[in-house]
C-alpha cells in the first residue's frame, strides 16, 4: 500500500474540518450583521416615530411608490397629506426625513450634517460644500469676501471697460440660438443654459479666456451626432456625469482671477432696477411649529435629515387650507412682490444659516442678466408638444430638457 493512499483520507478530513469552521464563522458573522441591521432599524423606527409616512415594506421601504417617471406626483401627495414633514424609507435601514414647514426655523441650519455629500467628492472635489468643522469654517471665511456684492458688480454690468463677463457669456449663447432657430422649430435650451453658466463661472472665477460654448466638442446642439461618437472614442474629455454639456470639473483650478482693477468699479446698477424679473425668478425657483420636533433637537439627531427648499416653498406658499393644486404648480410671481404676505422662511432656494449658498448673489445676478438679455432678443413660448416633466434629483430638474419655441424680435 502506498503512503499517499494512506494520507489522502486524513488530508480530506482536515480540509472538511476547516470548511466546517469557516462556514460556522461565516454564519456567526452573518448573524452579527443581521443583528446590527435589526438594531439600527429599531433605532431608526424610534427616531422617526414622530414623522408620519405611509406604510412601508421592511426591506424596500417606499420604493414601489416612486417610479422615476412619476416620482414628483407621490411626493406632492405626501406634502398634501402630511403638512409639515414626513419620513421616506429608502430601504430597511435607510430613511430620509423630508421637512417643508417654514415654522421649523428653530432647527439649527449650521449643524446640518453633510455626510451624504461624501459621494460627491470624486465628482466635485473636496470643496466647500463637502467640508466640515474647522476646515470648512476657515475656507468659508477665506472665500466670503470674493462673493461680496461690490466684488461681483463688475461681472454683470456695463462698466467703462467691459459690458460684463456674464453678459458676454449670455450673448454667445443667444448668438448660437439665432443660428439654430427657424420659424417652425423649437429648441432644447437646458443644455445651452448649463453650458452658459459653466462658461460664466470659468470666466469670473478662473479668468478663463475664450468661450467653452463655442468649442465644437461642448456644443449641446451636436449631442448624438456622429462626430460626437467619434470623439468619445478618441479618448478626449467626456462630459461630467449629471451635468449635460459640461466637461468634467478639473482637479486643478485654472488661473485664479487676481484682484479686479479699480476702473471696473461700477457706476450704474442695472440689476437693482429689475424688480419684476427678480420676483419672477424667485417664483420659478420655489419650487416647525406643531411640536413634531422638540426645540432642543437638531438636524443631525435624525438620520439623513435633509431640508427640501422647493418643498418648503410648495407647502408654505399655499394658502392655509391646502388647495388641491399645490402652489408649486401655479406660476404666481405676485407672491414675491414687495409687501406680499409671505413667511420669511418660505423662500429658501439657497438654503439658510451658516451653510447657505455662498454663490447666491452671483447666481441671482447671472439669472437677471440672462433673462433680461434673452427677452430683449427673443419671444419665448413653451412647446405644447414637449411639456417639461420635473423630476426631483439633487435639485428639481426637467426630465427631458426644456423645449421652447423662439421667435427673434426685430
Ligand atoms: C441658482 C443657482 C444656485 C442655487 C439654487 C444654489 C443653491 C444652494 C444651496 C441650497 C446650498 C446649500 C446646500 C446644503 O447645505 O445642502 C448651496 C451651497 C453652496 N453653493 Fe450654491 N446655489 C446656486 C448657485 C451657486 C453658485 C453660482 C455658486 C458659486 C459661484 C455656488 C456655490 C455654493 C457653495 C460653495 C456652497 C456650499 C457652501 C457652504 O457649505 O459653506 N452656488 N447652494
């Protein structure tokens, strides 16, 4: 009898013993994980018990109610049914607290956790939006002066030197529209507008020369063209995920704009003379008091707490007795007219507190310039065959773009 024939059963016994130990260990780990998930869910259920929500499945939460196409509709129904806030279960141990009652102003904005923004780091870098604590504070303090009203002025108005960088970018976009339209055509404008805003920020913040709007590879009008397919294969830069028409954001900044020369300081402020455009922009952008939240509880006490600016608008701009059609769906700029009776926390497109949008004045200026220059050149009408379908993503966005009929004014 050979030695190997004798040792084989012993070796096999050793291997199966090891396998048994490994599967036992695996089972223990699995049980531990299950117990951990169970405890987390119990903790969540307790933490969220004050927030109403329709019944949810223990594993896939409210997922069945939200199909991508029609996601906004169930959300609006919830706003109608639960007037201040509610909980939306994503799956077993993940839930969102949605808050849309302006009376929750006592919540500390500043303490809002930015944990959920970590997934954005590979995309937009470790910038102000995702920073926290002392580092955020230092960076915010350093950047705030760059967004001061007086610093922003030269970007948007006629000065001795310049018509304004924002106006330049808008003009490039409008010139392109002129070349693209004909009397019967409609135009998808969202891609163009996104590219124009990117152009503006690259010029204003990084001193970028030229216009990315006229670079052939970034022209939204060419989307889907054979040329684009060929370019994609050539290893050139692709568009940034989620930003149609935008090239990837660069890791290293371009040349940072130095201090502006003093002759750029403005002597005329056109923007302050546009009250009607301002209230229309605010209306387009909009989309606690009942003891649900104890006064000493702050947002981070709740898992994944988010404040939904356009929801706050949807809820609080509605008359006290909720109308069947929520105010979000009715365009009524008079709500923002001076002297109108509006809750001071009802308009929060730029958030509030210390983590509010540092670029809000910049963005408002840019919108005013763009709207004013566009209306001087074109008459706009919605394309009835392609009504924009809003879908709630990081921000509320139209699903298939914004299609308009444009007519050039003589
Ligand atoms: C219409 C345009 C804009 C809207 C609606 C908007 C909205 C917001 C909101 C709601 C926040 C708070 C996010 C949060 O805390 O979860 C925010 C933060 C921020 N926004 Fe904007 N924003 C706009 C344009 C801009 C522009 C043009 C810039 C830069 C030039 C900018 C830079 C920032 C930065 C850096 C933060 C983070 C601030 C911090 O955490 O200290 N935003 N924005």
